[in-house]
C-alpha cells in the first residue's frame, strides 16, 4: 500500500508524463526549411520573390499546390466546394488548441482498509483554431484567394 506522500509523488510524475506527451504530440510538424531541403530542385526553379515567400511561410495568389505545401506544409483539411465561379479546392490550416483537464479522485473503503487515488489528463483534438484558408482555382490549380485568421 502506498503512503499519502508516495501517492502525491506518483500523481505528479504521472501528470508530468502525460502533459509532456501531449505537448510533444501537439508540436509535431515540419518547418519551411525542412520542406525546402526535401524539394530543393523545385525550390530553386522558383523566382527569387517566390523563394523568399516560401522561406518565410507565406503564400501568394498564383502559387501552385506544391509551392503552398512547401511554404505551409500539409493542410489540416482539404475540400472541394461549389461556388458561383465553379468548383474550387479549399485547404485549411488549423492550429490545435489543446484543452487540458486534470481530474483527481480518491476513496476510502468502509469494509477493510484501502486508499485509492487516480489522475487523468485529457487532450481534445477537436478544438482547433483556423489560421489560413487557401482557395485554389480548380481549372488552373493555382491559388485564387488567401484568407488569414492569425
């Protein structure tokens, strides 16, 4: 049986482990520099202005899908939507907004002896913040609109 001080240490270690794991999973991703190094030949074929925008994680009207991916990475969501102008491809870039919750429970039995303590940390992937929406013209495959929500 664990003593109360041991339970407290156990609880803190468990909570710290779950919190670190959650932040590690949230922070996964690649940088423009990494994506450029994986596609150097294509990157070098772009104009100096396009290369500068990609290096700084920006997107411009007229970029193709490869340029957008190199600049921003893979989209969080992709969709095809019908508009007055025809079908368009929409990419959304979202940031995970973790909701961390902590619960602690305990109990003491009336028949016999025993003490129990439990902890839990929850991270919900359903809470996201829209950062950018990139709209591509379906016929040309180029960016026709960039919406930022930073």
